[in-house]
């Protein structure tokens, strides 16, 4: 029997289907993903660290020639590797790519009827203003719960009079509890998380635009902060503003990024 030790120390039984679905979401074929999952069951026993398991699957995908799946596979981990502020700026950029006109500052406040509120993002589309709260978790097992959703709705009620038409939105890098989802449906709040809504969640938006977090390319926090000063928040920004970005990065990172560009975007940068 094989078990997986999670980042928080919890131990869970190994699930073949979870490996297959994650592998396929990254771009692997069903047959190859099944093959990799079966290999793991045969090769390992006892308890295996989740980080080691991730690295093993990526290595196998690379050796099997699925280079795009190799790069995209650790997307969940790339999202939780961002810090809270980075996540907010990243979500603001994704919303821009989705056609929203975004207002985002390090400190964005709106005066409500009762008190002043700090807002993560204001996003406008089709004459509607979306009041966006970002909930970032560094543990993939933590769900955004009913309390977080209700708090944001209370904030929304206090400031909604300032906008002609407005809708509250909560975006997370993990999932929501069932109670949070039920509540949001009742009050008309939009929730975006990992595969929430189904097939239209944050992961689907990322894949649609191929606008991955910079952490997917293993770029250090120091250099991510420099890139953010140049308004480079995603790998897509990095690709299109390469001439500007290259001035801020060391050779070791530049060489790695060039390889990833070729895999994800079908061309190299010279």
C-alpha cells in the first residue's frame, strides 16, 4: 500500500485517479498518464513525500517526450508559491486578459456607508463593476470557507451604493467549501477557484490565455519583484516584453526561460 505525505504533514492513501487527472490536465494523454500512475504503484511502497511524487511525475513526462505537460504539471504548486500580494496582481492581470478594465493598487480603499474598506481589485465589464476579493492559500488543502465569503458580501453591501451596478467576486487558488458555494449562489456572488466553476475555474482561465504565474518558470522572488515593477505579472507578459525583461534577469534564468518559451509558445527568444 502506498501513502502520500502532504506538505502540512498529513498522510493520505495514494490515488491513481488523482495522478491521471492532474497529468491529463497538464496535457498528457490518457494512456501515458495511466502508465505513469501504474509505474508509481509498482515502484514505491510505504510513504512517499508529495514533493518527490510531483518531481517524479514531471521527470517521467519529460522522458516520455511530453514537454508541455512537463512544464505545466506543477501549476497548483506555482500558484501557492506566490505570496498574497503577488497573487492579487496576478489575478488582476488575468481579469484584464478576460476583458475587464481593472483598477489595482497596493492599497485601494473605498469609503462605504459605515466605514472605509480596503479592496483587492475593482474590475469593470459591460457597465458592471466587480468588487474582487483574492483569497490566497499556501496549502492546497485549505478551502475558502463560508466566513470568508460572508465577510466579503458584508463589505460589498456597505460600498455597493457607490457603483451604478456592482457584483461581488471572490477568487482563490484552491477551492470553496460547499456552504460557501451555496451561500454565493443565494446572494448572487461570483466564485472563481480551482475548477470552480466547473471547467471555467482559475486553472481554465490560465490555460486559455497561457498566462502562467512566473513561479512556474522557477523565477526567484527577488527577480519576480523586479519584473512586477515593469508590470510583468505572467509568463505571457514575460514573453511579449522579453526585450525589457531580459535586462533584469541573470543568464541562468534567461537560458531556462528560453527553453520554456519554446515548449509553451512554440518559439524561442534569442
